[in-house]
C-alpha cells in the first residue's frame, strides 16, 4: 500500500510543481499579487510531497519490500541496515528522486529566506525553480518510476553494487546534488533579472551566499568522491578524468568563476552580462552532467544504466531550459557596458583573468569529455583523449591562476598601486625560491615536487602577507569580516591542494610484489612485512584478509588488513588498507594468490607510499570551508527595510538595463 | 549577434547529443565485443555436475554444435531465463550444455530439480577459473559453439524470446548453412 502512496505523492508533487512554475511567473508578468503569492506555499507543499515519496522509498528498502522492483534490484535481505538507507541512492531512479528532493529543499529554503526581496522577484525565482522541478519530476514519473511493483514479489533482492557499500558514499551523492541543484538559485535569479530587465545590486548581494553554499557543497561532494575512489578502487589514484567526474568538475570550475564575477558585479557594477551568463552556464553544466551520466551517450565506469528514451527526454528538457535561457540572454542581456571604470592594473583585471582561465578550463574539460562523441560524429572512430590531454592542458591553464592569486587581494578596485605589488612579489617570491632550493635537496631534484613546494610557499605566504596587512591597517573588529576570512581560507586551500597534488604525484612509490608469509619489502624507511592471509566473514560477504605489519626502524607503525571480499552474487571487491598520516599515506591492496589452491602461501600485493596525498582533500576541505564562511557574512543578510533604502541609494539602479 | 553565440554554441551541442542518442540506438553500447568471437573456444576440462568423477573436455564435444549456457542457482536473472530455455531449447536444433558457474553442486542440483532441467549435458565450474578463459562477466551468458569448436555467437545476460528469435536463431541458421 505504501509504495502506491509514494507514487501518488510524486504525481501530486508534479502537479504542484507545474502550478509553482506557471502561476507565479504569469503573476509577475501581469502584476497579479494573488498569483505571485502561490509561489511560497507551492514550494513548501512540494517539499512535503517529495519528502514523503523519498521517505516511503527508504522505508521500502529498510523493511526489504522486494515487491518493489527498484528495491529488489538494488538491495538484499543480507544488506546491513545502514547500507539499506544508502541503497536508495544506489541506482538511477533513487538518485533522481534525491535530485528532486534536494531541489525541493533548496526551493523551500529560498521561499523561507527571501523576505528581503520584492515579491515579483521571489515569484520569478521560485517560478523558474518550479520549471526545473517539473522537468525532473516528469522525468521520474514517466521514465524512471522507482515505485513500480513486480508481481509476484521477488523472494530475494539482487544486492547493492558492492562498490557502493561504503560509508564514504553516504554523504557523497547528497553533497554533490546539493551543489548541482544549488546552482539553480543563481540561475533562477539570472532568469528573473533578465525577465525583469534589470539587475539590482541588492538582489545580487542576496544571491551570493547561495552560490557560495552550492559551490561549497559541490566541493565537498567532489572531494568525497575522489577520496572514495582513492581507497575503494584499489589503485591508489584520486582523479581519473572520467566523464562522470568531469560532469561534476565542469560546474565546479564555472562556479569558481561565478563566485568571483558576482563579487565584481555586486561591488562595482561591471561584468553584469558575464555574471548572468556564468549563472546560466553553472546550472546548465549541472544539467548537462546529469544528461551525460544518464543518457548513455558516453560510456563511463560509473554511468547509470542507459536507456535511449531517457536520453531523449533529458535532451528535450535541456534544450528547453538551457536553450530558452540562452535565447532570453541573447534578447535581454544588458547591452551597455555598465559599472565603474577600471584600469589595467586593478582587482577587476585580475578577477577577469582568473574568470577567463576557469571558463576556458571548463570548456577544455567539456571538449575532452565529448571527444569520443565528436569522433563518432565526424566518423573518426572512437577516440578518447584521456589523462594525457587533461593532465597537460589543465595545469597549463591553472598556472596563471596560481601565479596571480596572491596579487588579487592586494590589488585595489579600479586602480592598483605598483609598489605594493612589487613588495609582495619580492617577499613571497624570495620565500618561495628559498624553500624550493632547500626542497630540491630533499626530493632528489624532482621538478614536479620542487614546483609543489614553491607553489605552496608562494600561495600561503602571499595570503598570509595580506592577512598581516589587514591586521596592521584595519581597526579591530573590521579586520576580517566573514567574506574576507572565507576568501583567505579558500585561497590557502588552493595552496594546500596544489602542493598535495604535485608532491604526491611526483614522490609516490608503487610496488607490485609477490610476497610469501614472513617476507618483507622496503619502501624508503618503511618495512612492510607480509604475515599471510586468513579467511574472515562480514554481514554479507566473505573475505580473504591479509595482514601486513609496517615498521620503521624498531618502531611498529601499523598493522594493515587489506581484503578481497566476495559478495553474495559472486562479485569480488578489493578493500585496500590505508594508514593515513599528515605527511604520508601507506596503502596496501591485496591481489591474487600465487597458487589458487594455497591461500596460506604467497600472494600478489600492491604497496604504495604516498606522501602528502591527504593534502589534496585537505585543500578541498579548506576551499569548502572558505565558501561557507564567506556565505555567513552579515552583509549578505539585509533586513527588508534596509534592503529597500540601500537599494534606493545604489548606483546600479540608475544603470538599469533595457533591451 | 555576439550575444547569440552562447545559444548557437549550445544548439550545436544539442545536435551532437541528439546524434549521440541516435548513434547508440544503432550501435549497442552494451555490446562488449568478445575477442573470442569466431575464434576457437578455450580449452576446458570440467567435471560433470551429476557425475563429478567424469570430466568433459572441449575435444569430447567436437563434431556437433552446441549452446553453452552459463548459469548458477544464486543468479536471479537465470531464473528469468530458465523458462525461455525450457521452451525454446528443443526448437533450436543444437544441444544445450549447461555450464554451472561458481555454484555449490547441491544448490545447483536443487535448483534444477525445482525448475526443470533443459540441458543435454551439465558441467560444473565451481572455482570459476575456466570461466575466466571464456571471459565470463557474470551469469547468465550463452556461447554458441560450432562443430569445429569455434565460438560463433555470444550473448551476455538472459536469453529472452526476442533475443532467441532475432539473434540466436539466425546465428544458428547461418552456422548450419555454412557447415551442414
């Protein structure tokens, strides 16, 4: 009975979303307050209905209701309870329902925290989000219904993909989706601004924390995904330039550009058309990512089951939403160059360069991801460009960003002064060069590692020098407003991330070895002793579990237990053992027994020594934290009265745009 | 005009994606090409399921074409496939050889007792090593092997009436026509 209720909730949610899309937009266009007032209650209603549907599907998993096809295909009575919750997201239908739920959450949040905005703007923003919601709910109901029953009910489910039976994946999808969907807010704002034919600094100020939070969620989602791939896939890599990874990375890159462009537009009034275009792009790329993952157009290691009907549906939806927005942009984008003038050496220029680099990087990733498809289209055969293409172009595009980053905060709006920049160049430059020279001796002259140390020092010293300048020059209490502190944190994160990438890539040691019990292998100062394999069992798997004791000198560092698990349907899954540390990770993966009949004998093992690999995710976390701290700035949360009076005195109002 | 550029660029992308969807309907993206297709089947020597003392090798089966069907009692989709095999098996014109994959013999026998046995011959690969030589991804899978021991057709996943009519039977017909 319950699954049918879930079905009905979804259908009702679709109806409510249609109302939320139609009435407020119509009301805003015709200036009918009653219609505009539908937006908020509709948003709440939708959250209630989609939340109910999600809760019912989760319930079906928890109680092992194998009469529901989706549950039968993705769960199993042996599955531990925790993973029954995550199994909801284990395949296409459930993760799509999560998409809809996260969208409903964001929509309700907008309805709640938009008191400072004029009603027509709220109506338009919620209306546009309603359009997006209609698309996703219709997609669910018509092509991907999670509540379909099978009669007679299956006696047992098929099991959740063992790769997904992992704690890291509990938070990864919701965070990723929160990021994707969060970009719907600046997107809806941009469309509302185009429909209103004006961009108000107040509204933009209101949008900025939404962009920041969405981007921070996406950052965390991507970092978690990368961390999961690192310890779960058993080959020690953290990023593979796989189409699905790229799908999440493109909106992230555009998100970085958008965050900075929004700051320029809000504070100086310039780059208005660009900010609007980036808002459209960030969300479009989120939708595109969904399309690429689910349409089967590109094959990927973790693509969902593909179905041409679904592909056609999302493509039509994408065409309407993105094509429509870009057409609206072409017709309505501000034509006059607005904003305060700026010189070549200015903060605006620095932000423009970084914007350009991130936008080009996103385009580069898009091109690389679509290359196989282009190859098919031009009849060149299946060409896939892969890591060499990305690994060459991406660092090249990010090099100017790393070099210019410390200058950004030192530059003033409009016009920067050269002496301050020279001083910075001298101080941070000398520090970076000195550390690089010292490092060169420690890392055997590995150029990548030296570059990593230099980049780290250059970025961190640059950021700290600016923090010091604020400390000296500003009165207490105004030194580090949240917006400033967030920026500093995120920029520090860039330094930590770059150092982690370059150091771990250049100094890692990998060893594929055959080891009999009692034998040892040495990597650097670490001694890995293989103590054999024994059999062990878990709730829904059996495993061969190895024991590897790591010692350094006389000190025992860790006893590691890599496993090779077998799940009920015969799927084999390696569980690597990782001993994490600030300066290095030790990583052991169990391969195959040398003799299949002698499990107690010698095994193939893979040993890794990965210095500073954790800094990659630490950098990501710092960036995420920066985004969140920035969003918490009080400046973004104006009371209604303040918003109205401040808006009246704002220069941007005078520069409203006409098509 | 320059403001139309993003729109035009996007429409080009849409065209590319539309092409991609069309292309995938023409070319099955899930068709994993087996390097063994039209090559001799790998050598094997496996015990019979019901008489484990006796083994069956590839050489024993030379001289007559057969359909090697990989199945297991733990495999849910095999239960879906089973009625199709039972119904269509006698009409195929080749023998059905059951390849019991990574299964406890007693489970397999129980499963066959419950659902019926459409196979002319049953071999068991409990450790699953020989299946690696065949490139088996998972059960069910089916290999059509001709009288000379060459793999003529392979299907991953359950044989449905549609697959049998549209793919398997034409493949059998082509094989029998070639070597009567």
